[in-house]
C-alpha cells in the first residue's frame, strides 16, 4: 500500500496489478515468443524449439495429476520461461516488429538492387574492375564475391544488433561494413541483380549464400528449385560465398529451404518439411560452438552450465507448486535445497553438452533434438517434489 500511496494509485487497481500483473506479463511473453516462432521458424528454430520441449512436459505432468492450480501455475511459469528465452537470445526485443515485417516482405526489403546504397556499392565495384564485362562468367562472379567479402566483414548478429537471426537490409550492411552470412548474401545478390545477373539469396537452416546464373544461358525448366542441389552440381547455377570464401565442407551442407530475389520467392521444400529440416540439421554447431570444448574451454562450459542452472533451478522450484516457508529454519533448508538443485542441474546440463559433443559426428542430424529432449526430461524430473523426497533432499 505504500507503493500505491506513493504513485497515487487507487487500492483496487493496485490489488489487481499485484494479483494479475505476473500473469499478464507471462502471457505477453508468450505472445512475443509465438510471433518469433511463426516468423523465424527456419533460421533460429532450434533455440525456439528448446523452449517448447522444456516447458510442455511439466505441464502435461500437472494435467495428468488433474491438479488445476498446479497446471495454471506451470503454464504461467512456462510463459515466463519462454520470455526468458526471448530475452536471452533476442535482448534487443524492440527490433522484433521490424524483423517480422522484413521476413514477411523479404523480396522488397532484403534484396534491393535499386537502393541508392547498392547502386553506389556496384559503381565502386565497376570502377575497380573496368574489364568486368569482358571477363568469363566465372571470373565475374569470383571478383564480385571477393569485393563483397572485402567490404562486408563477417560479424555475428548478436554482437552487432543484440538479436539472434537478425535479417539486415543491404543498405544497413553497406553502411556498417559488416554483417553475418545473411547480410553478405543479400548485398551480393542485390549487387549482381544491379549488374543484370540472375541471382537469388538462399536460406538454409544455419547459413545463407547466393546462387548466380549466367544470363547467356537459356531459361531453366519450371520447378528447378525443387532440385536446386542438382542444378548446383551440374554447373547450371553457381553457388557464391557458400562458406565465407566460396566453398563449404560437404558434411556441413544444409538442405535449401528458401530462395528469393526482388521478383520471386521459391520454396524447394514444403513448410513442414522445412521446419523439420531446420530442427534436425545441426552440422553448423560442430565447428561454430564446439571448439570451446578443446583445451581449457571445457572449464568455461562447465562454469556456464552452473550459472545457467541458477535461474533455471529457481524457475523449477516455482514449477513444483510448493509454497515456500519463510521461517528462519525453513530459509536455511530452502537455501540448502536450492544449492543442491543447482549442483544437480548444472552437472546434468554439462553432461548433456558432453554427450552432444561426442554424438555430433555420428548422428549429427538428430543430436540437437536428442540433447533438447534430455534437458526436457531432466527439468521435468527436477520440477517434481517426489524426486527430491525420494533421494532424501527435501
């Protein structure tokens, strides 16, 4: 009530906020998460999938108990958990509405050959390559790729924008002089279109690159995108900047999900197949994330898992549905139980990471789903009071 008086807030309104404010915030977080799932289901879906697989099983367990209060509490906690995931991977959340617009209107916003910045960028390239028109098609593409890589330095979206999977416009990338593979791809595609070359930006689950085709060749058959890999292998279309310098290891080859330029969007696979591919193709992680396991980096991974276990353990204690007792003796016991849960959860998370690391070269297409499922099982068990009573901790 002191807070209510301080801000001149009527008591009834204050009581309503106190009672329902947490629920309102929880469902707002769920709304943001849902928007991200719908619009980013391909490129960052593994992170979004992590949220769903972890929060749904405890809710199912509460439904099985036919406990309405516990079910509602876990649903609310699940929404908070998804909101935490959004803040963890998308801290610059105010950019999300614009990102939704760009993904929905990708042809108009992400490949822009007529943008003044792209025209100037192309003019600079032609000034450095006055014999461009007389070169072979392969040499023209090599020079265009080299120019783009020199002008657009690779930099992660999280470092640049604070938003995982951020899609940048060519003008933004040119002004900044940096972006990740997505930004590099749309700049190169836009420049090639300005040079009257048939080009498309290509999105795979964890990588973007460019397809280019010699305008002197006859048109391709309708539906060519359904066999895009075959067309690349045959030389009908040329993949550019496939992995920073032009090539990509065969084991990292990701199936093509989306192809587009400023005139058309092509879908090599249907929506559900694309979603499944993006949730199971995880070769990217092996050489992008797992090098930290080598040498002293493994200590950092262990420490990171224990740090992550602190908020997750607090969340799981809330999910258990037990009301805390704040007497002095109870506080000591609660602190001890909380410490043990952090210790158990952190160790389990580290074990999952180790298992993921060793399984990756063997069955890399499915290790991500397997690892997330293991984390889900661990969290579901830790959220149950019977587990701690059984091992005589609580």
